[in-house]
C-alpha cells in the first residue's frame, strides 16, 4: 500500500498538517444551516480528506462532493476549503 503524503496548509501565517487537527466528534459544533450530508463532508474536509477520498467514504461521486462543497461555501459565504477548515476549527476552539 502506497503511503499518502500529509497535506499541509497555512492559516493566518501558521503551518498545519491536515492530520494534526483533533478529530471532530459528533458533538463538535459545525456551522448552522447545513444538511446532514454537508455536515459529513465538512467533517471529512477538516480531517484533510480529498474529494476522491470523501466520495469513496460516502459512496458517491467526486462530482457530488464538489457540488456539496460549492453549496457549503455558498451557504457559509466562504470561497475555499482553507476558509472552511479555519471556520470549523475556530468554532471548536471557542467551545
């Protein structure tokens, strides 16, 4: 089995590895107004999963995941995966 590279990103000038975020449990706060399917996608995005990984785990197509992400971005008035991770992790910290 091929080892996957850890996805890295920067939030407010700080470098993070996607796997360094604590797991979100079912009680973790998520933005309001999302469907259950969108909430599931958000949780997987925060864990650093790619659209392909999410589609495989959810048993759906990559296109469906991309459409759900666009819907999430629109509802939350954000433009990227990075903004989504930042929003969710800030909500978790405020808990």
